């Protein structure tokens, strides 16, 4: 008997609401059993009793309320903890040089960007803070239990991540200063920026009210380094994925081929140093895990083409990469994904961002109406898309050669 599993099950399912249902059901059960034993049970008489009918009605109402609360909570969770009013958010930081595409502002600050024809980035890693662990500001730590409730309907597990402490660029040479943080620290900072505390305050209003946003070196947040990636098939289609409804953010929205954090277990060597080969390994592992593709030790870091700050998540740093599948069409990709099945060796690894894919050509993307929060493709449909991902699409088009 696994007592830990039993405890977790009871803690999750035995709530005040379910206890009320159970208590209300007990009188019904006692009367029903008594009548059956005496051979006096009659369905029409049993349900003709007004008291019992009231009990049944109350039980059904409680069950309905529980189901409704869970449904509303799951549907509204993302917008409660991170604003979806992107135009208002852009106006909050009027002194920042935000990404603009076709006259529309995105709540995104581009730190660096190159085009496909430009020289590849050369990476330097500043390990001066590598033994430093991020510490939550006292005010956030005091409210952390309440803030974690913002993620009640998300699948969560903690892990060590890489925090980006500073970013510098000199021509095509990129210097990244890094330390360590934990995913749960990001959940109560970057990923709950607009979740109201008991006193009505939010992290954004306290720490990042505008008109500027703090530099990475001055930021109070966890700022784990994440990345988005675009994979193109051999028939010139970009893979997009519909995100699952149990992820910590951006449930049921369209996203880039890959959206992930830079995981310490892949990117650091035995001396806990970030290396180019570690960066490469982290990208390869995400592609293999999320898209079920087996890759050789290709220099995927050469496909990195941009770094930016996502203001929706309080200035969280992201980088972008592009990779082309030379010998796999979009149809072959889907067939390979379905035949690969789930990774079952590790429950955590079995959780992927999504398994429903859309394939868009360069021409479709260039003709699409791209705004923070939406990707409207001609003759297809308007996809809901988080600002970070729509910004990524804009930067992908600029990398590909479109500059509007």
C-alpha cells in the first residue's frame, strides 16, 4: 500500500464540498439499505418522500457546483495570473523600445536579433554567479502560499532552472551571465504577475509599474531562461502546436514548435558550467521530447537568431531558434509522432505541451494578421496565441527576410 499516493488522493478529493455531498448522501444510503433488508423497498415510494427528494436535489446541486467551479477555474486561470490586455500592457512601458510589426506594438523588448544571412552568434558564458541561488523578495515570499493557488488547475513539478542575470552583445558575440533558480520561484514571480493578493496588490504593480522595466541585472524575479523554437519540414511548412489544457500558462492556445525552459540537467557540465554543447543538448532534448524526433549532434545553437524580454511575464528572458528537417515532410512528421507514442519511463517526460499540430507555409505567415494574442491566417482561422509566441512569429519572419 502506497500511503503517500493515498494521502495525495485524499488531500485532492476530500474537500469541504465533497464532504457535504457525502454527509448528505449518508441518510439516503441508510434508509435505502434498511428498506432493502426488510424487503420494503419501492422505487416510487422511495423518491416520493419529499425529504429524500430534497437531499437528492442538494447532492446534485453540490456536484454541479464542484464541476462548474473546476471548469471556470481552468478556463480563467491564465487570464487571472497574467494579463491578456496586451495593448494596455504596452502602454504601461512607454519609455521602452518595444517590438513593432505593421504598426502594432508588442509587449516585447528585443535584446538582439539577426537575419538568416548574418553571421551566427558566438557565445560567451559568464559563470561568476554560477553558485548563486535566486532568493525570493521577502514580500513575495510572505504571500507565496496564496500566489501558488493561481496555478491550482495546472500540472506542476519543480526543477532547477538557469536564471539569466545579465545579457550583453558586442557585434555578434553574446555574453550570458547566469545563476540558478527553481521553477516554483518563477511560478510565484514571472508567472503570476497580475494575480491579486489578499490585499488587492499584484506583483506587477509593486515591482514593475513602468514606464521602464528593470534591467535583468536589477530584476527582482526568478527570470528562468526559456526558449521558443520553430521547426520547418522539408515541404516548407512551419510546425505549430496547440498547447494542452493542463500547462502552467497559455492553455489551449497556438504556440511555436517548441516552448521550453533551459533545463539545468541538460545544459550544465559536471562542473556546473554552461557550455555551447550544453546549450545544443538542451535544444536537442526538447525537440526529441516534444516532437518525437531523433536528432544527431547537430549544431542547433547556430540556429539561435534572437533574444528578447517578455513583458507579460515581467521581463522574462527568452531566446529563439530555427531548425529545418531536410528529409521529413509535414505528413511524415505527423505519422512519425503518432507512431512514436508516449515516453513512459518517466511520468514527467510523458507530459508534453501538445499533440495537435498545424502547419503553416511562409507565404501564409507573411500574409497573416499577427497581433499580440492572435494569429489570423487567410482562408483558415484566427488562432489564439500568447503574446510571447506571436512576437516569436514576427521575429521569425524578420529572420527569414521579411522586415516590416
